[in-house]
């Protein structure tokens, strides 16, 4: 069986030690659209993402790419008990929880384990949890993620559960859009994700897509940055956690609509396509999104 839950669940991946610099942070922020609005090159709030110095801050979602930022090979799927390949896989869900604002440079060690494998019948969902600890022994962040593996499943295992985020029945506090540039995936892939699904048309078509798609973590970062800017005054230090389920794909050149409802300690978020192509209008991008304040 390509996935053996008895082997996979609870398995630990090799620890990995990595470092990052302010240049990595700046490139990541550009990859998720920071500095792209007219006037951002002069706006002190926008420059907190794009200019090195004492005011530089780190969007918490940077933590998700920091461990692999300098890799140039496609991401590895060498998971214990899992014989799968990149063409089968899409990102399922992602959350990041930070213990305090992330430093603009540093060294950390990431410890990762497989926490669960769900059987969805025609697919499997593999969950991982990763904890990053600084070289001084301080826990920096915890990331939880799932991948959706097409063509697997069917062994009669646990189907898993889902807790939907309730969207308030009122007008959103934020309703804005972000135009994904044609080169956005090409820029974002320089942040350590060289999966050919996001760059190679032939690979994308073999995986069942008409063209390369935007990285799920890029749309995730775009949405987090947008909500941070619109409801938290652009202050990334106010973000304690952000979680989302990947509900659909984005193609470079499309427009993401971001709606958010401020509920105090939590902000409910929805992201959909507001595309020039009529058939894509309203298609979900991220669902069950919630940002928790510090």
C-alpha cells in the first residue's frame, strides 16, 4: 500500500537546522505582494515589509518557508510510510502560531512529526506538526499542515473531522482585492518552493491543471498580509496565529478578493476569486480562515 498509516502516524522526520537573514525576509514579503500598491515605496507602514533596518518586521507566515528558503530542488515527499509523488499532491490546510514576533534573522532547528493520516476514499490527507526552536533554546513557532494526496485512500481508515469557521451574517469589515501578477509564482518560487506545478506548463497539465497555479502558501501569505494591513494597522506583532484550508487554486493574473470580519480576539476571513474570467468569479481560494490576535 502506497500509504501505511501504521508506519506514518507518529513518525518523526529528521530534525533540520536552518538560518535566515533580513534579505530572505524582504524577498518573501515581495513574493506575497508587499510594496505593490501605488505609493508603497514612500509609505512608512509599507516600508516595514520592504526596507531593511530597525523598523523591518516579519509576517508570521514567513516561518513556513524559512526552513527550506535556500533550497533549489523540488520539495521532498520522503515521508515514513508514504510512497507518493508531487503530481498527486496539493496543499490541504495550514496554520502558523508564533510565540512572539519573529526575528528578522536567526538560526533554528525544526522538529517535525506526522500526527495523522485520514482516509477520504479516493484520496488521503497527511497531517504534520513542526516546532521551531532557536539556537538559544527558545520555542519560536508551531506549524500544522496537511497535504491532500489524490488517488490514495480506501483502506477504511479514519475519515477525519472538520470544524468550519462561522462567517458572521453582516457586512464584512474589510472587502478588498489583490491583483496577482503574471510573474507572482515565478517570484515566490525563489522563496524555496521549486515545485514545477507552479512554473512548468507541461507538468501542470500532467497534474490536471490547464496552466501553472500559484503556490497555496503564496495566496495564504497574500491574505494574511492584507488582513494585517487592513485591520491590524500593518502591525505583524499583533498576529498570534493564522489558519486556513485551501479550498481552490489561483492562476497568476487573477484577482483575489479578501473579506474579513473583526470579532475581537479573532478575525474570520474568506478569500475568493474576483477574476476577469466570468466562470471563475466567486470561486473559493481559502476557506475556514481565522486570524487570532495576540
